[in-house]
């Protein structure tokens, strides 16, 4: 399976992740999260594969997150409501996401990516 990198090209963290993948000669398919928003089914699957609390899939530093007052709203939302909200706009989703065979990495942490990809 080819790795999928879900990112926003203008995001500096996404740019660092792409550079790291390129520098380590790791093949991947890139997808612009703004142009091709993750679906509810994708987000549901990725959440399960990540093993992370659902709140970790939210881009908490994004303008949309702040304008929707999600810091205060998320605690009272069900997982289904949160997933449906994430599926409405890719800018709500923490990025980059690296999807591989049996794993999903959320955000770019070089050590975590190295361990997952055994580099």
C-alpha cells in the first residue's frame, strides 16, 4: 500500500513532513485536505486506526476551530457529532495525516514517523 499524506500545502508543518518523506526516499501520495475533504467514513476509520482520542484529530490552532468555539463545545458533543463536524471542513482536521498499512499518524513528529516507518 502506498502511503497517503493528507496535508494543506501552505502549512509549514505539512511542508516539513513532505520534506522529511522526500529526504528519506519514502514514496507517498499527497492529498490537499482543503480541496479533497476527508469523508465521514475515512475519518471514522482513521480515528480507529490512530488509537487516539477523537479530540486529537481536531486542528485546535486553526481559525475555524476558534471561530466555532469548539474548545467549549467539544466536551458536550458525542463522537458521532464530532466526526460529522470534522467531515464538514478539512481545515478542522489536524494535519498532516500519514496513512499507511494498519496505522495513522496525526501531526508531524519526526521520531514517531521514523519509528512507524522504521527509518
